[in-house]
């Protein structure tokens, strides 16, 4: 007698439920799974509960130390993982078909636009034309745009040893640093240096709190247990910062690559204090760039290589 076939679930599991289940199993934590998937922890819990209700059994054991697969969960994990890999490949093909022949949607931070991207875009029709749609925003927003699929790639600033951003991968493009600079009429311009005490006690033109430039400076000062004077004024873009610094004859903290393109400022050294960071290419967390995106990355790398040796 043929044994009865197992009853089918009332519905097929959703890819988001399987992806959440695999992420939680891989990371051993619902909180870390939420960060990777760029969703809230209650959303993770809800998806797992729905999947376990569909399976009719516990798939993850929960404890104060995190989560781990149950025997039933281990059976599901291998098949779910293979299905998700196939789904990712299908999404990559569909994305390539959708974007084929269209412009690359490039998101770039304000500093990256001024230091690298704007100059490159002015040269894109030289020999190898490439269509690009540019969106300019803070570095954190650039990552959001790429993670959410609203941009094909990004160029943003990244502080050393930063916490990995869920949903994207990053490739180093160029070294950078936030530096102190003053208009040529400022008293610090003649010596091109100031003391640490003067630096910390002098109100300066600063970028807004959500910018990577501000974040980089404050992280270094916090690590050194140093406190700077409150900002003289806060602004949203490097151009606005330089205008305010010139109008007030005040120090400003900006990318060294941005300041190198403006002759009205003198970089001021602060002995023993530096604010290093990088410009990075930001890509979706899964898949490899192809077509026009890969071509634009190649052009970016070539462009940076051409000027980085001559930049201060």
C-alpha cells in the first residue's frame, strides 16, 4: 500500500520569510538578522512566527544567547538557502534586463561629487560615452538608495573601522581625510598650523550632524577624549561651508580633496591630530556589477588613479 503523501502547506512560504529565517540561523541573533535585512526586529519575529506556523513546528530555538536551528529547522535551511541563491540570480538577470541600455543611476555624497564625480561626469563623453543619472545626498542616504534599489551604485565617504552597513558592499576608491582650512586672510594661514588647544577652543564652520565629515571628526575626538568648541555654524554641503568660512573669515573642516580644488583656502596642520577616511564605491549587497555599472566603476578607478598621485 502506497503511503499517503504529506499534506501540503496552506500556502507557499514567502521569500522574505525564508530569507529572514536563513539570516537568523547564519547570524545566531534576531537583532543581527534585522540589521542585515534592514528591517525592524519585530518584523523579523513576525516573519519567523509565520514561517513556523506554516511548518507546524519550531524552526529555531531561542535563548538568552541567541537562536540556533532545531532539527526541523536544519532540514529546511539547506533547501531554503539553495532557493534564495536561485532567487538572487533571477533578480540579477531581471535587473540587468530592466536597466539594459538605460543610464546608470549613480548616488554620490556631496564631498565625493565635488572631489571626484563631477569632474568625471564632465569627461564621460570623451571616447567612451556612458549615460549617468546623478543623485547627490549625504553618505548615509547614498547607502540607503543603493540598498533599496533606488540607485545602481554609489560613491560615498567611509570612516575607518565603521560598522558594516546592511544591504550594501563597499570597495575602496581613494584615501581622504577631513582637514582644517582657513581663508588666506585668517591669522592661522601664515604659519599653516595651530596648536591642539587653539583648534579645540575655536568655533568653526562644520558640516551638518548627519554628514560623514562631521561623524568622522567627532568619532576621532571622542576616541581621544577631546571636546571641541560648539560649531560657529552648521551647513549642508561643502560649497556652503566654504562660503560661510570666507564670509566669516573662520576655520572650516572639510575633505582635503574638496579643499584642494579651491585656491582661496590654506590647509592648517594640527600636530598629533588627523581625521582619516576613504571614498568608497557602494554596491548592492548581492551580485556582481555588470554592463554599464561595471564600466562606470572602471572609469571611476581610472579617473582617481590619474589625479590621486598629484593631490596633496
